[in-house]
């Protein structure tokens, strides 16, 4: 997604002294940073400070803004409230995770769906405040929901995935009562209220910094925070450091034990790992699978690894343009993938295989293994059927930000495709340009990863394979039969009909092959053994509200 860690100031330290230390430490290189960090941390009350080292920090403070990166989701999660959140559950290995099937209160202390199932009324906490002390009201909630459905791009599309589509749906009943009127019954609606996008903004503060050309204060909120979450942004130095301080007046949950979070941008995975193993940092992620395999084996720090629900690493084929508008050719490539080599040599087993499954779909679950394995004879036969017996030339694109697994995977694919006459040159696209490039939908083959926040098969397919052609449908896949199956699964109340629709659209995907699944990624996080409270979330960012340090 570099100054030294700024620790929580001693009780007697003045703000000017804190600024002076920041400036002095800013000139230190990594070596100096590592040498001073332990001593400085102890002096600054490290027991109440969580030290995070990350590859890439936030490029914005507004996750609804155009081009915001993954770590901005974490800022939104910790610095803003939503009406609802998810309850927790414990996984078989002891890791705490969100529970996809159960909602819990956050800013709304209670909610009630109308008897006809066509609206939901939320009772807001009367003591909730924003970080500037302003009381939170239903007017702030409405403005925030209006913004999410009107701002465009990903936020608006995400809202529509739960049938939250227009401002008229959002009603201020009184200062502490808010209602959502449904345009249709949608089982994903309330669960969508609890994802990252519909966060509650201090609307009066935002509107003071809006303009006629920018009514949603996108420019101002990109560099300013206007929330009321458990943490407030104390400082943000893009490309270097983000410091969060606990908001002691937070009312939407138990007050966090960690008073300050210092997240440092350290691009070098080797440096991050060394800092973690030396005890100079508390938590990190984003290492290569080989590193995590070694970290687990050596046992110096602990690792939590959770298969990401509704997620896949896959190769996308551009179905809208020759030559990959040919389904037989797409099937040929699926039979030519070096699945086992990718699993062992690129992912070191830190992923769930998504190949070699049964030919028939018997369960309405996603993801599930496709029936393809590496079979070059089948691949060559299908190449002939498709009219490409003499081979072809193409490009295989990957995000350099995922190069630790992406590059060895791409090389293995390149070598295997060559055996069936496909010459694929590898195109490396900088991470900063990856999403923009994908959105153009011009890449012939692309190695990509997608995870759906809502853990429903129809949600994944709605984003990736529906004819509405969302920004994530990078295969440009269009099939009216697929659309009908997805739509019916989204809105039917009949369990048997739902199961049949899901199995049918998965079978259609296996046959049409707009993407070739490789594996289901595991989200690994390494942390000190004394750090507790880590909880896995669908957005894959740390929820600092739960952490404690022993």
C-alpha cells in the first residue's frame, strides 16, 4: 500500500518538544531508526502504543475518493463509525474473525426492520460525538449515505450491491432516528450497511469545506478527517508515517486499550521482518509466502493466517476482444496452467488450491475448485478446435506491487503456455497504475486478485461477471444467462431456487472460463507474541480497536 516511530509523548512533554524530535528523527535512515527505536519506544510508554510497519501507507484520508488504496480502508474503519458492524466468532485455529451472518450495534444502538420488510429504522446513540465535539445526528447519517450513493465510482457501485441506490431512500425521522426505505427486498442490504463504504461523516464540517464544483468535499476530505470513530488522525505524512490517537469520548463500543497507533511505511520486506523479529515493531503483513513459511517455522513471532472469504488469485481473459473471445481457446489455457508448480514454488503452500475439482457443481459455495488440471494434450486439442493450432502471441500483465508472488507465477504461466504454442510476453505494470489500467479493460491476460467484502457467491459474481460491467469485471464478460442467474440468486427468498441458481452460475463460469482460478489467498499477519486482540476482517486491514499489548 521515513521517520522513526513517534512514540506517545511523556506526560510532561510539550508539543514543541514533540515536533523537534520528529524533525530530528526524520533525517535518520533505516539503520539509525532500528537502533534508536527500542530505547525511544520504552521512553514513550510503548505498552499503550501499537507500532505497525507496512509496505505502503494510505494515499488519501477518504476511502470514497478516486484512486484511494487498500490501507485507506483501514483508516476509514478505525476513524469513522458505521451504523452497524459485524459480530465476532472464533475460527477453529483460535483466530477471532468477523461473523458474516451476524450484525452488531455500532453508531446505531438498535435497529428494526418493518413488518412488510421494506424499511429499517435505526436508533442512534444519543451521546455519540464527532472528534471536534459536535454531536452526531441523523442528518449526518443521511448526508453520509447521500454522498456514498452520489459520489460515483466504486462507493456508489458498492452501495448498489445492497440495493442502496438513491438519496430518497434515506430519511431523517428525528435527531436520533434514521430510516432506510427499501427499493426492493435485498438480503444483502443490512450487511452492506456494515462494510467500509457507508461511514458517517461530520456533515457540517464537510459542507463548510465543500464548493459548488465539489459538493461532497472530496478535495478537503482527501487530506482531512471528519469522523467520530475510536481513533482520530493525529498526523499523516504520506509515504512515511500515519499516527492515530485514541478518541476518549468514543461511545460506539468498548474504549480501546491501545492509546496510539504509529504506522510506518517501510517498503523493504526484509527490513520490516528484521524490525519485527528484533522487537522494534509489533505487527506487520505483506511478506512473501516464503517469508511467512520461514517465520512460522522459526517461531520468533506469531502468525495468524486466514483464507480470505470470497477471494481468488486468477488469470482474467479479455472475453470482449480477439483472440480470447473464443471460449475454446480460454478452455485450452485453463488446461495449460501449471497449477501445482504455482502453488508450491510461488505460494509455498500459503493458499488454498482452486483446481482439480469435480466436473459437476454439487454445492452452492464460492470459491470452489474448478475441474481443470495441467493437461497439455487436452490444451493442444482445444487449441486446434479453436483454430489456433499454430499458436499465437499475447501479453500477460501483472501488478508489480504483487511481484513477490505475481512474478514467479507469471513466469511459470509463460513457460507452460509456450508448450502449447502461445508466446506470452510479461508486462509489468506499476502498482500505482494497476487499477487504472485494469479499468480500461484492454489487457488480453491479467494476473489479478479479487476479494468480495460480502461473503455471498452472487456478490462475487455481481462484481466480476454481471453484464452491468462493473470496474472489477476486467474480463468484460457479458452473458445474459449469467445475468439472469445472478439476479435471481440475489433476490429470491426460496432456498431451493437460490441453491440451484448459484450452482448453475458457477457451472456456467467453469464452462465459459472468463477467469482461471489459481488459488484462494491466505491473509497472513505476523505480530509479537505479547500482542493480543487481532481480529480478521473482510477488508483485511487491522482493527486497532481490539488490540492489547501484554
